[in-house]
C-alpha cells in the first residue's frame, strides 16, 4: 500500500480528495477559521486535489493514509477545502477556500495557529506556489487573545492629542551615531513639533552605541522637549535583543526612565511578541511594531503570506502601532491594498471589500484598535495625499523627510508639523485637498522659512 501511494504521489496523482479533505457541500460554521489560499498547482495536478492537499497538509494529513487516523475523530480534525475557483486573469492560479474547526488551535497562541496554517504547506511539491491571501478568524477564537496593550483610543487620551494624524521620524543614519549625537537628533525632532521619534529597525546594542547609552540620551532629550513644548512626547526605544531576558531588561529601563513606548521588530517571532505585549499591558506602555523582514514573504503576489493576514495576527497578538505601508513613498504597495491593511488595524468589523483585498467579514468583538504607521520615503510635500488616503488615525513618519531638511533637523520637524496642520485645517474647511493641496503647502512653507 505504501509503495502504491509513493508511486501515485511521485506521478502527481494525489488522493487527498478521497481521504476526505475536499467537501464542496460544506457550509462553514461561525466558529470555523476560514482561509483563502492562492495556489498554483504543478502541471497536470488537478486543482481540487491541490486544494484538498492544502487542507490536508495544514491540518491532519501526511502523504498517505495512516492506520492511526482511525483512532481519532477525524471528521472534526480534518480541515475542509470547500471551494476552488480560477483566479480571474491569472492563468494557472486558483483560489482555494479552506475551513478549520475551532478545536484545531490552542487558545491565545498565534504560534500554534501559524504552525498549522503556514507550517508545511508552502514547500509542498505538488504546488508550484501558494499564498495565504486572507483569513477570517472566528469571534470565538478572537476572544482568546488580549490584543493591543493600549489601543489607539487610550493612546490618544494619554498623549492628549486628537483630531489629526500623529507625526514621527526615524533617526538616521540607521547605524553609527554615538549616544550623545543620537540624543541631539531626538531633541531637535521633538522640539520642532514631532510627537514621536523612533529607533531604526536594526539599532540594538552595537559597539558604537550601547543600548543603555541610547536610552539615557534619548530620554534626556524627550524630557527636555516635553518641558519646552508642554506636549507629551515619546521616542520608540527598540528593545529587540537576542534573548527574552535581555528584552525584559531593556523594557524595564525604558519604563524606569519614564518612556511611554517601547518598540520591537517583527523578526523576534510570535511568542516573543505576545510576551512583550503582555509586559506592555501590565506596565501601561505603548508597543510599537516595526515589520522588519515582512517583505521576504509578503511581497510576491503568488507565494507567501499577504500582509493583511500578518496584520490580523499582529492585532490579536498585541501591538499598538504597526507599520502598514504608504502607497506613495519609496516602498512597494498600491493605494487600495494598503487601505485594506489600515482597515484591519482600525475597524471593529472588517467588512468584505474585494478591491481592498478583504475576502471575508470579520467580527473583532471590540478588540482594541491598532494605530497604523505610514513610513518609507515620505515627506511633507505628500501631506495632502497621505491625509486623503489614511485620515486622522495614523502616524506619519518621515525619517529622511525630517533629518534630510536643507536647514537642519529642527527645521525639518517644523516643516512637517506646519504641513500637517495646514492640511488638516483645509480638509476641515471642506477644501478638496487633493486638488488644492500642493498650492496650500507652498503657501504654508513660506511661513516657516
Ligand atoms: C524609513 C525606515 C523604515 C521603513 C519601514 C527605513 O525611513 O526607517 O524602516 O519605512 O517600512 O529604514 O527605510 P525614511 P514600512 O522615512 O527615511 O524612508 O513602514 O513599510 O515597514
Ligand atoms: Mg527603518
């Protein structure tokens, strides 16, 4: 029997349908997790078989029937591929819908859910490529997560800032500054009018600047800027490190020095993210998530995981700020798709919206909202486009667009704040900011040198 199965398998003849993973009549339950995969079967592989194989390999199956199947209640444990359709305009690609029973995942664990859904299946030979496009996580499973430690409503209350996007900047150059020079950049940016400054994704504790030096100089700068401006300010202290112990140590010092926010990189992994979110929850700290590394698996249109799925997992795992793209800056992303990511961060109920890439309704059961962060090659001259695309609940982050200002860092920060305020005012007065924006910005620029 095993030799037969191997032959069939090598010849591309799959038997996952026969094994029970293809159920075209299945009506998904409200408590099921639903996944939409984009699959590209190898030549000669039947798409429905491929869809069934995805269901099988991401739940209970291996490449052949095993005797021990009969010792389990296999009907509930098997995932069910219930629909498979060609992707319009993309020959060779198919959408496959798969349903997973609630009992398949441990409560409150993104690590467990992802080990099934993106575990083996992406290197499965009968598929040339596979991409997890979207996911509907049932409200019953949503309720097993605590979500963002602070959430955007409480964050605004703590900052006492309403009715406009928040402004930030990433300190540049990414690497090489000493603690003292670094602190100067933070001070000038905040004093000039930014709400936040930010460590870059790759700054941790390198020979040119030990993390403690960075934290001390940065918090000194934050305190001085707060005293001078009378506003609450913050600087995302990147606590990413090689071990959880080191991250906790760094987070503790950030808190002791009076920081309102800490930052981690996506590359620390799901379990570390959930642990740091729990720490932030207990310590009234905002958690900034930098999505470093995501492009390695979100960018290709036919293989990997869409960022909208990553954003859903991150909202449940718990973060307060999330980099979600800009559509107008230096990094890849089209406006509608990027708006779909913003919906995932900010909606209480994510409605199906195909142009924005949202394939399912999803009830978030009032899970706190994440503040999306727009960054990557943006500058004050795009303020009208950014406000038009993303509205008020967003952090606009200009790194090069602040620190690269011809008249200096503080002047760059002033320019951003002036551009933001004039554009919000124009929008609130009912002006068509997309049309009139550039002219309004030019005039405002004359008022700030
Ligand atoms: C931006 C940035 C951010 C990226 C992240 C950089 O600097 O600091 O890491 O924008 O991308 O290193 O490029 P600039 P995303 O403002 O000077 O471009 O937000 O898409 O995750
Ligand atoms: Mg960066």
